[in-house]
């Protein structure tokens, strides 16, 4: 029993290698197969529960190991809780695969991906940490397959991956009929071919122009005065490179320009000297004492637009139910003061183009990018900072989101980190720039602009909605069968 549980932990840990920074993206197509075989052969519901819990704990502990040191004494509790995420999937897999028939194979190919997607959608709630570690996100390095995100977002990618894993698991399960085995293997191959074929045949978008985006990435610079000075120094190095916009990362300005006229003057002068707009990020208390993380669009004449971050990282930027959980700040590195949130999206007019600003953690949410696409932006620009998780897998993981979000929204995407991995992708998720976390300096990337309204932008989260319907129907069917058997007895 313990051997199978340890094996489940290893299976989950290995699946995490499909994500950055390991980037074995191809393993997402088969990494669940060993777990599905274990679940099919589990001797009881209790064993299936333990196996799925162990695999989930192994997966998230490996994928997000960089978070654990900052949780302090709460790290074991976090692992205990997160392990339950895969339990519904594990129980469904045990129910459908322990006695395999052709009908059960077809049901499993629909129900198991649906359970997985519903679980991913629920755990992606903004107060639970956002959409980190979604299986479909592992495909950011496979542009052909990634195009499925334009149809149904990351959810469709996850659905197809789990369906392929299910089909392959059926194909290798011992003691099942030939027809069921062929149906599972055939479905897996067909889905993989269709996914790659759609991406290969998808037409290129019409390019409407090019925007030169400059990023300033100074790394960790202690103290707000020194941080501003270093950003200004690197900004001056961009002289003569003619960027349309210069972007600083999250929390690049730790002093409120409204309360520090000298800082305001220096930012205006930097925009005037560069001959382009300057996007900075202010993280400082205003005259009322409130703190918001805000994007400021500076020109030589001053601030012309602002955007206030709407999705805050739980515990990192605010503590949920602070009156009850505020004591957590004393035992961990949770936020000592809650940041305030913005009211809605913003569109910045920059060099005749429409720019959709986002800030760090917001890059994990597909709905925010869809919202900006509906506002007809030409490009999205995210200001980020991962100083807390310096040198960890978090850098590449956050940068990879931009490829996925670009395809979902049909808009090119740029991420500029204060400390982290800065990146840029075109509307097809092809990499335009990848600036590693240890780079110190400024960079310029030419971003081809294009606008297209993808099916995902038009229809929204139809995949999780459809998956929820499938799960509800499967649950109702199971309940009806149980009731009939009970009445017959």
C-alpha cells in the first residue's frame, strides 16, 4: 500500500516537470497515464482517495516548491489541503476504469476531462491563488497545440490533454477487451492529431503595425530612492533606440509622486529625454494612507493615465478576512497592510496605439485579458515583480503565461519584470523576447500588432460551463442508478 502511495507521489512530481522551468511540455500528454492505471487497479475507494491525494501533493509540492519556505509553519498544512484537489478526479477515474467496457471508455473520455476542468476552474478563483499550475498551460512551448486556447482558453487545452491521457491509459490497461483498448488508443491519437492540425492550419492574423516596447529590468534594488535612481539610469541608456514606450516593472516607484514633486519632475524629465511615454508602477501610500499598486502613464507633461491593480495576491498583497486571520502576518511574510483594489480596466493611448495594462498576478487570469481584447486594445503590457521568489521556478512560470494569454486574447503580450523573467509573444504565442531573471539592464523588442476576435473572447469560459454540465449529468445518472438498485433490493 505504501509503495503505491509513494509511486503516486512520484507520478505527480514528474508531471510537474512539464511546466517551466523544467519545460518537459510533452510529458503532459502521457504523465497522467501511470496514475490512471494505479487508480483503475485500486482495491477500494479509500485507496483511490489516498492515491489521488498523494499524486496531487507530489505535483503541487514540486511545481510550487518555491512558495513553501515563505509559508513557514503553515507549509505542511498547505500541502495537506492542496492534496484534496485531485481527489474528485481520482474517485471518478476509479469508478469508470476499474471495470472497463466500451461504453465506460467512451464515458471516461468525456467525464474525466470534465471533472479535471471543473476542478481547475474552481481552484482558479482569485482568492485561492489564481490559475497557477493548470495542465493546459504546460503547452506554451508547443505553438501548434497552443492554438486551441483561441477556441476555448487554457481549459480546452487541459480537457484535450486529460482526454488523451485517459485514452492512452485504457490502451495499456491489462485485462480489457480489444474493442475497448482500440477505442481508447484511437481516441487519444485522433485528439492529438486534431489538436496539432488545428494549430497548423490556423491562418496568420493581419499585422497592423509594429510597436517598439522597451523594458527596464534592474533586479532587486533596496530602498525606494535607489530603486528610482537605478530605473532612471537604465532608462537613459535607451537614448537613440527610439522606443514607443518604456516600461518599468511592478513596485518600481515606491514613493507617491503626488506627495513628492521631485519624483514627479524626474519622471517627466525621463519621458521628455527618451521622447516616448513612460509606464511606471507606483506602490506607495497616498495622502490618505491607502496603498495601491498603480500603473502611471507619464509623458513630458505629466501623468495622462492610471490603472489600479484589481486582482491582489492573497496573503502577499492582502490577508483575506484580516480581522480573523491577521495574526498570520506575524508567523509568515504575509502583507502587513492590505493594498486597495481598482474599479475597472483601463486603456492607455500610446504612440497612436491602444495598450491594455495589467499588473503581475493579474497575468494568471484569462478573463482580464479577454476584457481588454473586447476593448479593442492592440497589445497588453504587464508590469511584474518576483523579488520574493528570486531565482525560483516562479520566474519562468509567470513569463510563460503571456504566451497562453496572447493566443487566448488574439493580442500580442509583453511582460516587464522589475526582478524576474521578462518576455514578449506575438498573437500566436511565438516568442519575441525572453530576458532571463538574472539580466540587469534595458531591452527593446519589436512587437507585431494584430487584432482578431478569437472564439474564446466571444464565447468566454464555455469549456468549464460545458464540463460542469457533463459532471452534473454524470452525477445525476449515478444517483439514479444507485436509487434503482436500492429499490430493487
